[in-house]
C-alpha cells in the first residue's frame, strides 16, 4: 500500500510542482537574436512589425508570433526579408515551424526562380538563411542559433 502511494506520488509530482508535462519552454528570442547578431557578416537585425513583414504572416492565425531579419554584408537587401541574409521566425509550436519549413522547401523545389534557403529548427523556432550564401557561411548562422536556442 505504501509503495503504491509512493509510485502514485512520483507520477503526480510534476503536476503538483507546476510542470506542464514536457511542453517546450518559451524561447528567449532576445538571446537568440543577440547570438545571431554576433555572426561576423551581420551588420544589424530588425524586428519585423505588421507594417514591415514582407510575408504578412506576423500575428496572423496561421503565422508566426515574432520575426527578426538579419542583414548580411555579403548580400544586397531591397526590403526586409530573406534576401537580406536570414530571418528568425517564432511559431506557436514546433509543428508550425516544421510545416513552414516544409512548405517553403516544397515551393522552392518546384520554382527555382524563388531561390533556395537553409533551414534550422529548434522547437517553435525557424531560422531561414539565404541560399545565396555558401553552406559554410550558413553554418555560421546555424552555430550562433544553436548556441542560444
């Protein structure tokens, strides 16, 4: 009887102390942005707003909740977006980030004129890096992203 009570308590303990059963913790977006800004070729980052989001997905029901653009000195950037170098998107959950990545990859594979991208995911975070950069250059972004994510 005592053993059964102890086993039950061990299973209930996470709920009693406020654990949500393994849900992803909230990402520290500020820390991730700061880490990616440390990539040597990044000249600045800009948080997107409803007015500056080129994809018009910020805050929408099927969109991301936050986004930042990283300007890379090796690329020309006509307006905020992936052409600048990299974009960090914060989704509601890991499935949203995964679906977005899959959608973009499928779209680009069917239309080469849309360019290519490198994608790095961590939970609800998606870092998109412009495909005009080499794999080695994109790895700098990946390392900075992984360090903070």
